[in-house]
C-alpha cells in the first residue's frame, strides 16, 4: 500500500516550490510517525530540498535529537502542546540549518496521552527562514490511530504549504 494522495499531493507541491526557490526543509514529527517525511521523500529528487527529519516520541528523544540546538527548550517540555510544536520546528530548523521546518506533536489514540489530551488532538508548527514560527491546533474528534496519524501529517503539510504560498 502506498502513501495516500492526501499526503503526497501537498508534499509534492511543497517539494516543487522548495526546489524552484533553492530552499531546504527539516522535519520533526512525533505521533505522525514519519508520515510527513515519507510523503516529502516520495518526491523524485527530494535530496534537493530535504535535509533530514526525526521522529521524537519522548522527552528523552527530544533531548537526544535536539539537545544541542541553540533554541531554548520550554521548561517543562510537554508533548502535544503549542509550545512543544513551536520548539520542535524552530529547533530542528536551527539544528539542520534549513530555510524551513515543519513539526507535529499529538495524541493519536485509541486513548489519550499521559498529559490528559484526548485522542485526535495535535499541534503542528512551521518555522521559517526569517525566524517566525506559526502553529495550529488539530482536533479530529476520532480515536482511530492510523486515521489520526494521516490527519496530523496532512495538517502539518497544509500549514507548511500555506506559509510557502504566502511567502516570497
């Protein structure tokens, strides 16, 4: 089974824009489990824009993967929150020296997360080359783990595409 077109269509649009501009991208995702990265990497020639990505699922993973980033960590770091999504996007962009970054953190289901968020709850964020970071809350209302993973990835790609379209 391939990736759904709801992910590859916006990912390929993002890829074409980044390649045309000569800009790069970094990704940091959590509950989407790599679907954002996989969708972007499905574009032929992805090495022209995709610098790297990481799937961070725990605070320990965040420290290990982004601990040397100059971006200050929120204290405490609480997953599936707006400050966490903003931090992940800004930190991975700085860490990899990318023009852009997209991040995602959420609770896929079938139950909520340890922080009390319901399944189907996530935050996505985009960090741009000018240092700005924008975030958006995603609420699917469902507890289907795979459907939420796809929805969270689609929301991250949509936010990135909107900012790429508005910029430059």
